[in-house]
C-alpha cells in the first residue's frame, strides 16, 4: 500500500520493514487481519499460537496486529517489553460483554466453581480467572479438570455449549457471543450448499448451534486451516471471519473457498474491530512507538497465573 499526499509517497511495506529492523521488533498478526498485514507479519496465527509466540520471542518490541485483548496477553507475558498496537479501539464484542465487576460478582455467586475463561476477555477478567483457554485448547483443558469440580465457562456461550456436547461436562455459562460468528445464517448456508453441493461446510465453534449442526468440520481458525490442507475436498463454505481465507488460498490455491454469508446483506462476516487495523496505522504505531499497552504490575501478576496454567495444560 502506498500513501501519496502531494509531496511524499510512502511505501508502507518498505517503511514497516525498515522500522522493524530499527526497533528490533517482531510483528504478530491474527488470521483475521487484512491480507497485507498478514503478509508482512513475522508470524500469523490464532490466539493460542500468538500467545506462545509472544512468550517465546527475543525481540525487544512486540507489534501486535490484532485486537486489544490479544495485545494485553502479549504484555502480560512480556511485562518489561513495549507492546504496541495499531489501533487501541480494536476491541472485541466478547470482551465487551464481560466487564470485570460483573464477572467478579458471577464468580462470587459460584465460589466452588473453577473459572475457565476464553482468552477473548480483558486482562482484568483474566486476573479473576483460574484457567484461560482458546478455541484450540478448550476441550483439552476441560477434560483435565476433575469431574467433581463444577466449571464456570465465560464469556462465549456458543463455544461453551459446543464444549458441553464434546466433553459431556455440564458447565455454567456466561451469556456472551461474538458479533461476527452469531450473524451467520443457516438458511443462506443451505442455499450455498445447493449452489455448491460438493463443498464442505467448516465452522468455528463460536457460531450458533444451527450453523454448527450443518458443519462437516468444526474447529479453531488454526484447525480449520489445517483441515483444508489435509482434507480431500476441493471446495469449502467457510463459517468464520473471512480473513482466514487469505491463508487458506495461500496454503491450497487450487481449492475453492466460499465465505459463509451473514443473515443480512452486509460485510458482517468481517470483524469490524480486527479491520480497524490498517497498513497505515501499523506504520504509524511503529514510527511513533504508540499506542502502547499499559497494565499495572499487580494486574499482570494475577493475569499471568491462569495464562501460564493454559500453556501448561495445552
């Protein structure tokens, strides 16, 4: 991408790479970022993979092209390194649905429960949790919890319901949803199946149950990407944020990937928060070393405990 303002012309890709060398930085990007950001990143992954990379990096600066809670996780794992993000307003509907004071009250109503909390939450909510999980490792974590221990699962009710079916564990669920995954239309997926009868439906477990019942495969973004590489089908209807299709096309260019449509005629299969990040904002945040993620030491100490439990259990 090139920006022209009568006097200057900026090649963002070149300038970002130059700044990366100057800052001794690593650029981490989620699968749902726009394709240009994915292509310039050092590593593209889902929440679990990005958390691992953030923990392992020896870079002096972490540039996180994702949403706010992901950058917070990187800061918790690297308290002494600057973590910068292209847009501080890049939030998450799931995180917004679960404010820390209400979550604290929820925990206090169920003091005997173990709080397994989806990583799509704020640092303050992580600090109140026992174990963090992602869609990649949630099932593996839940089956390791003794059966006599009741579980609170927050904040995604769709993922929680899916996990209850997969594990046979009854859990008390927080009533939150992802603004993208709850919009996919079962009716329109049926219409797509009629148009593309050879296509398999693949879906993220944050989708509503009627969509999951239509899916041939359900998994996290990384598992969906792995599935299409190993599976024999040649076409897929993809029921998750459409940014992942860029990586799918790169991995298997000979295959056809059809984004599942939402219920309305809109771009609702794109996360409005993820798409706040742009190449221009990525360049500016690296140039200015702002905006940075700031968390107090006590918050980091408390939130690190359930994140490290997640990494150990997964």
